C-alpha cells in the first residue's frame, strides 16, 4: 500500500507529457544551489532563491539530511553539502573524466591561437570552470577553477542554456538578469533568439559582458545523444578575441570541439562544413 501511494504521488508530480519527476528536479536544484553558494545556506535563502515555499523546502532538506547528502549546523541551523556527495562526485569523476579527455586538445588549441583556453561544464544553467590552459603571452588571462560563469552573460553559460533542459532555460530567463557591464545581454526576448542561433551555429561569443576588455568565444562538447557535456572557450582581451570572430580562430575552436565530440560519438557537427584538422587528430 505504501509503495502504491508513493508511485501515485510521483505520477501526480509529472507535468504534462514530461517524464520529469518534479521532486527529483527540485532535489537537484537544491544541491546545485548549495554548491553554487560556496558556503552554508539558511532555509529561507534557499526557498527564496528557488522560488519555493519554506515548508516544501524544509521537507526536501530533511530528506536529504536523512540520506547523508546534506548536513545541518546545530548552532546556526544552516545547511551545507554532506560528505556523501564528495564520495559520489569522486566516483562520477572516475567514470567520466572530461578534463583528461579534453586537455591535449586544449593545449593544441592554445598553441595555435596563442590565447588562454578554458573548459567548462554545466551547473544548473551556469558554466563551471573545470580546466584552464593559459596562453604563452607575456600578459595572460587567468580563470579560477570552480568559478561559475553566469548563464545569461557568458558564451559558455549561453551554450549551457541553448542545449540544456527547457525548464532550466525558463527558470533563468524568467528572473531578473544582472547587467555586469553596459554590454551584458539581459533582454529575455533577445536571449531566446540568441539561444536559437547558438543551436544552429554551435558557437557563441561574449564580448565585454562580464568584464570590460575581456571576451570569449566558445563551442560545445556534445555526447552520443548530442547533449552538451561541456564547452571549450578561447579567452582573451578584446584586442585578440572579439565579435565578429576571426575566421581562423573560429575554425580552430570548432575543429577542436568537433574532434572531442567525435570521441564521444556525437553527430551534431556533421553537415556544418567544419573540417577535421590534422592538428586535432591524436593516436
């Protein structure tokens, strides 16, 4: 009887024809929000950030605490990620190490473009910096590992939105978007148009959007199901990385991400006329 009740409750949580179970989606959003915060969070802050009632948020947190995914400080009553997630994260990294796969390609791209090359992975819409290969120039641009690039105001973040779940896209674009500089794209209508363009051309450019004078051009790494698992970006000053993109720079970037995507059995780059450059062929 109890199992039947649970099954019925899960069925009721399904929205429309979607196969997504909303309680699982909420659990993932809570964990990702806590990870993004980088510090313990209060119940009220989490509920406000995710737009959910405090009572509902408390039930989710209590369950996660019972399972060992979340810890609560008895004095401050704040919540933080539990040690169990560390073990799960390590297990996931052992099974799929995108950084190890991408690094030789990133180094080759750095050598060919003479700019800093960055690998990011999706994180609740934002892009999380996973690996950096700095340029050989006298003055280099450093990007901190673990830094989160905003979903709407970075080339990597917009790639995540363009190829991510519609629910994530809707959640990000329905909230008030922060303008980091006068060039930050914050109009939801224009952003939706941009995301459609990204899906067709498989790259995006962010120029002066998060920091004046710094730009990035990024392309997606896609898996066998043509789902985004990461993005490679060429990052530099607007003198060297800008919009419109230098044709040679764009050709090298997309040849790089195409080569990595092919290793993951993706077919997304086929038909776009992107060459298989010998520089990105490794035995």
